[in-house]
C-alpha cells in the first residue's frame, strides 16, 4: 500500500517550528508570507526601499520572537502581519519626526564672533570705568558724566556746572588722563 501524500505544513505549524529554531521552516514561512508583509509595508510607507527594510526587520523579529506566538490566540499570518503593520507605522512616524526636526533646525550660520566672550568683556570694561570714575574728583566726575554719558557740549556742561568753558575743558582733560591711567590704557 502506498503512503498518502502529506500536505505541506501551514503557517501556524511553520511558525511553531521557527520557534524551535528550524531554519527550513523559517525559509518556508518567508516564502509563504514575504510578499504579504512587503505589500502591507509598501501600502503604509509608500517608499519601496523603505518597505523592503521594514519587511526585513519584521522577519528578523519573527525569527527572534516566534516563541511568543500563541496559536490559541490567532493565526500565524495575522500575527506576522500585525508585526509588519506596527513596524511600518513606526517607520513612518520615525521618518516624519526626522523630517520635522530637519525643517525646524536653524541652518543659518551663527555669529562670526563669540557673543558670550564679547558680552563678558564689555561688562568687565563697564565695571572698570565705573570704578575708575569713582576715583575722580567731584568736579571731574560731573564734567565727564555730562559730556560723555549725557551728550552735553563743553558750553552746555559749563552752563550746567556754572563754570567757564575753559575750566570745564581742563577738568575733563585732567579727568580723562586719570581715567586712562586707572584703566591702564597707554597713550
């Protein structure tokens, strides 16, 4: 009596064999579901090359996690296609996030100089000027403040201080010499 021909194993049985490390069963499962996985990924992703990558990732995941498949909860094809759909959606989200980051990045070149260094240097200079201004006589301080910080002319400064214009010029010159010496500026 001749042996009855056996039908090829179904996807459920193949997946259970893959869980036990059967390479041949994995090849057969790939042959059975490969086009469906790629087609699903292609519908979600649209980019053929990216869909191929996702399909490869899905089958790698199938190989690594086949033991998690429970035939009592569903069919092998449904389980694999669920993995494929999740991977494809994740890929779309990841690609969209990368595109959004790329669009929002400010590609304009930064300043040509170090803003922090310049700001600190300027503040230090201002502090030094204030400290040196405190070392002037009251008359020198007033004359320089009016002329240099408030924009008064020699004549206006002389009028505000009730002094002769020549006297104001002398006070300012002497005060500026003292400021220069205090700040360590060479003439």
